[in-house]
C-alpha cells in the first residue's frame, strides 16, 4: 500500500472528540491485555494514540490509569499515514470516519499489531469494511456498548463500538449506565 497523506484526505467532519464514557469502556479490557503482555514480554506495553491531542479523553484517562502512552495528531505534524512512533505495542483511538478502511489496512497489513478503534457500528455493513474484516477473521472482534452514546449531548443516531484486532478472543457487549445525553453529558 502506498503512503497516503492524512492531511490531504482529512475532512472537518472526521474530528469528533470521544466522550470519556466510551474511553472508560475499554480500560478494564486494556488492563487485562496489559497483564498478559507483561507476562510474555517482561515490560509494560506502549499504547499509541495516533489521532489524539493532549486534550483527548483517551490520553487523559489512559495516562491517569498509569498506562504507558505515546500520542500523535495531525496538528503536531504527525500524519498517521506517514509517521509512527519508534515503538508501540497496541494502537487505541477514534480514527477519522472517512479514512477508517485505510487506517485498518495500515494497522493490519503494515504493522500487524493489536488495535482497539472506535467506529460507527453501521460501518460493518459497508462492503469494503466487511470484506476486509472477513479476510482477517478470526483476528477481528468487537466491544459493543449497549447504548447509542452521544458525542455532543444530543441523542445519537448511530451506535458506536470498538473494532479490535488481536486484542480479545470474542465479541463483548458492554453495559453502560446511560447514553451521555442531557444531565449525564460529559466530554
């Protein structure tokens, strides 16, 4: 796959801050994965957050939970398709919706490392997404919250969930206490 500039393909609608309620969904699974990683490698894993600023809920929450993280963002001139950290063991983030297939392909075919990426769950109905996932089955799993979580305080029209590659061994439906709307809304 040739290098593609993220900056050239980025769309304004691709930049959505993931609310903390969705980041907290994956923390217990990351902790379990980290234990297994440490037992095999005798070191803490490095989590790459490839689409995240210092204000990102992924960055803030994972740092607060004592994970070892390295982040990058287009605003820092670290284009996902042209840059990667010297070392990382897993990638976690909310990739730009319009580039999700290219992001998945780079992670699977260039890096072949675990990832946990948030996406609109309706995307698995897209032919290019389902064909890609069928080609790497059974290494693809999902963590799917049981509510449509809001990104802006209003009721969401779609369900978000995590597509996981070589991270968990089966799809998980995760219970949430609310859908992040109204009085429950937080970033």
